[in-house]
């Protein structure tokens, strides 16, 4: 008999501490390392990565705006 594992995806909002930490790291250029993810559970790790991606996008957008005004 094959047992199916049910995967539950938690909806993690932008107000979670993991998302905010990831956003700050991405925004200010801190790379995501295993040490920075060690304390987070799986849903929080996902939130951290989402925040890191969003923060990095902001950083890159601001960099493009600086180049266009210079």
C-alpha cells in the first residue's frame, strides 16, 4: 500500500518575521545562507525566500533608476 503524503502550503504574508528578514537581506544585498535559514521552519523558509526575492527586485529597480538619471 502506498501512503500519500499530504503537502500543506501555508499562506505566509508579508507581515511574517521571516518574510521581513528576507526582504531586508535581499534589499541590502545580504546573500541567503544556510546559517540564516537554520532557525526557520519550512513555511518560514519559503517566506524568507519570497521576501529575499522581493527585496532584491527593489534593489535592482532602484539601481536602474539611478543609472537612468545619471
